[in-house]
C-alpha cells in the first residue's frame, strides 16, 4: 500500500540525499481511508409490517465514500442501480399477482478504489415481505340479527322456538373475476352460538363467489335452529367470522 511504501521511503531518504546530493522535495501522497457504508429504507422491514398487496413506492438511502451497485427482485424496480458516493434511490414494488406472502431481498454492494484512496468492500441486505393478493378483500361493515318465533308442533302437541338469523356485510373487492377464481378455493361464514346445552357451537355457511363481489350482501335463514325445551329457551350468537380459503391457508376477512 502507498502508506507502507511511504514509511520505508522516508527511512531511506536521508541516506539517498547524502549519497547523491539530492535536495528534499514535498511528499504529495494522500492518506488512505477505510470504506464506510450505511443503508436505510422506508420499505417496511419488521415482522409485523409488510408491503401492501398493491405495492408502492419507497426510498433507499445510501451513504458511502465508495462506489456501489444494487441487486433487487424482478418485481421491484429502482431508478438507479449503481453510482458513487451518497445517493437516494426510488424503489417501486409491483402489485402482487397471487395469494400468499412473498419475500424480497435488496442487496447493496459497496467498494473502495485506488483512485479515491478508499480501501475495502462491503455488502448490506434489506429483507422485506409483501402481502398476498387475498389481502385486497376487506369487510368494511358486518351486522347480525337474530329472530325467533313460537311454533306449535301438532305431532308432539307442544310449542317450540324457531330461531333465524340475518347477516349483512359490505365487502370491498378491487380484484377481477379471474383473480378471485385463481386465488380463492372456497369462502364461508362461521356462526358461533350458545344455548343452555351447547357452548360456542359452530354453524358453517358456504358462500357462492357472487357473495364476494363488491357491495352489500344479506344472508338469511328463518329456520336456522329449533329449541324444543321452551322452559330453557335461550340462544345467543357469540361471534361471526367471514373467511376465505386459498392455497396458502385461511384468511379471516372479519
């Protein structure tokens, strides 16, 4: 390295000057410095934070005294892929195209150079996750009404209580029909009810694909459940879930 050569030359310099009568001159060697690199980004990088299913634009900030180049997934584009010194890079994540999360890696490679008297190389990585396309579906409102009617059973000779339900929900669905058909294997509603003898019993209602179209939908069944022990007449809906099933498992919309 230049600094080592410089030190040896300085030790021999008095002898050389004495032997050949050379006059001393100024030393114009520049000191070497180590490569410094710092990279940050506005892309969500924690376990609980993910890039949204519809992508977005983010920044990658590079601080370095060397040259750099960047490697990214095919579904992420950058406005510059190499440079020298500090830089702000605009990164755009594409819209997801399938169900299930996908992970990406951004790799920044930096290096010093002899011309700039910077020594060293370094690689830094940013890992992130993007939501799957199923996250585009959102339930914005949901309500449940329970009805009951006292009915006389002629065969048995006494009254029983007949319960019904009405579930109203509003769905936000920006996906195309093809996307829905490709990512959703099934969809259903779960109603959890309790009676005097049943605790958190579950009824599953399978949905048609039409029930996932944008807008408000109502599901009704006036003859859902019969309670024959009228002296213990009691039924309560504890919880309603709206779920889609993809190749990557269940996704709770509500």
